[in-house]
C-alpha cells in the first residue's frame, strides 16, 4: 500500500516552511526570501524531549531559491524537490541517519545532517569497467561513446601520470600534480582513488556528477582497487571486468599500442597478473567479458547494458522537464506530479522515480 506524503507546507510572507516527520523527529526547513540570496535553515524538533535542535549541516547545499516539497525516503534520508528549476538540478537528499551521518555525529558529538545531490533515472546505474592495461577498455568505451553519445558520458579521472601524445587534458584525464590530488582527496572531493602503475588515479565526485547532471549514464574506467572502493561506496553501479583471450595477446596489444616504455610495459604486465587474479574476488564483478574479437566483445557489452541495436541513440530522459511536486511514496518509489502538464493539458502527468544513488557530500560545514 502507498503512503501519503506526510510533508506539509506553510507559506507566510517572505518565508516558506516545510516540515517532515521521521520517527520521533520533525525536520523543519525554512527558506527566507528576505535578502536576494535565499537560504535554507534546518531545525529539528525532538518530540520525546520536546526540544529544538539546530544541526550541523554538511555537504554541498542546494540554494533552494524556489518553492520546494519534501518527503522521507526511509528512516535515513529525506527527498527534497525544488519546483521550477531544471529537473537535473531539482532533486536533493538530506541524509539524517545514514552510516555517514552516524559516524559524523560520533566524531562531532552534535546532531548532523548531510545534503547530497539526487540523480533521476531508472536503469541508469553507472558502469564500472576494469581490466588489465592493454586489454581494450578504452577502445570499447570509445565505441560506446561514439555510438551512443547522448546516452553515456565518461567520468574523466584525475591522474598524476604524464599525458600520452594524443591525450587531451580534461577529455581523457585531468592531468594533475601529486600535491594537488592529495589535497583534494583529503578534502573529500574524491569518490575513490588508487595508486596504479606508480601513479595516483582517482574519480572525483564532480566527474561523476557532471555526467549524471546531463542525464547521461556514467562510465568509469578504473582499476580493480578503484572498483572495490566504489563497491563499498553508496554509488550503485554495474561492475564489468574485461579479460584478454591470453596473456601473450595482452602483451602483444600493449606493445603494439606503442605508448609505454619497455620498463612501463613490464610493470603493467606484472600488475596484469594480479588484476586477473583479483577479477575472481567473490561479489566484486557482476560480469566478465573476454575481449578476443573486438566486434564480438562490443556486441556482448551492448547486450549487458541492454542496448538494442535497432533502437539507435536517443536523447530520451526518463522524466520530462517541468515543475514537479511530490505526491506520495510507495515502498522505495516516489510518485511525482507534473504541475506544468496539468496546467497545459488539464491532465496531471505522474511519474515514479527511485532515489537512485547518493553521494555523501564533502564535509564543508
Ligand atoms: N582507481 C582508479 N583507477 C583508474 C582511474 N582512472 C584510470 N584508472 C586505471 O588506471 C590504470 C592505468 O590507466 P592508464 O594510465 O590510462 O593506462 P591503460 O590502462 O594502459 O590505458 C587502468 O587500469 C585504469 O583503469 C581512476 O580514476 N581510479
Ligand atoms: N579485440 C582486440 N583485438 C585486437 N586489438 C585490440 C582489441 N581491443 C583493443 N585492441 C588494441 O589493443 C590496444 C590496447 O587497447 P586499449 O583500449 O588502449 O586498452 P586499455 O584501455 O584497456 O589499456 C590498442 O592499440 C587497441 O587498438
């Protein structure tokens, strides 16, 4: 059975309030329009203790300059939808009792809440592709991006290694200094990072968000350590490991690519053995793909990603642009009503969304 939206909204002159009840606590969001830059304050009423608490707020905060509606997703987080802004920017989560919030509360000894950006879409789980150097990950990803440019977006990693001849900064990698990446990692800007073949590689939260903000499915080309970190994170993804048909063929491809010195090739081949061993770690990879014949492997990859050849590329968003408000919640699904369409057609368009994945925003509060 569905659950009615328990949020309520009060609008007084220059100030809008939303209140959401989760367990014994009522979370009150107040937005003041007094100055040109509106801001949201959060207060928590503890019904048992009959006390008000102003929590420490972490994470990148939404501006929430327009009216908003809110509903609890579960005991751990509240979904907030900002009306009248482009859809990709309108979904936010306030984490109130996730493992990250619990940990921060323990460290800080105060009530903590964390903002994180919501991403809309069904069946749009990011795709993590791993495999030894030279197996053909880049080749397969490039084919996918060429054939489906509006469906997929590449997560541009940061790396301390030097660019190869044809690599472009910001397209293939963000080439960076060791001290800079270390600073950014310590500030919580990275979803994952690892030391690979003697360099640091990492996926920034921004790299993934800039793809999902465009409504595209994110592809991550990361090593096995990175895949393990993403598995342990709150990002729900599909994990694919690409294997060579043989070790000899891997070596041949790596040499034929001609981008590494002999010493680097030797290091990559040594690491390849360890990566191939780890590909069998229970629960790590969802699919193993053998890249023998490139076209066959590409067709298998497309099958895994449910890409129908006849369909071609389409720029379909799972939800049309417009103004939305939350109607109700059924299990983990949120029912949204399009206000725009209702006004235009006299009929309301309803959409169901799943709170797909969350980032624990870097602690800046
Ligand atoms: N953990 C992690 N690994 C990455 C990232 N970006 C690239 N890698 C991995 O680093 C390894 C080396 O990549 P690269 O230097 O481009 O060489 P290539 O694999 O031979 O093309 C590969 O296994 C990539 O999958 C990242 O952001 N995080
Ligand atoms: N199935 C395949 N058969 C033969 N050569 C391939 C195949 N897939 C990729 N290659 C070639 O192997 C080399 C390494 O591929 P690349 O995509 O750079 O690997 P990775 O990104 O995994 O390091 C490239 O020169 C590429 O053209």
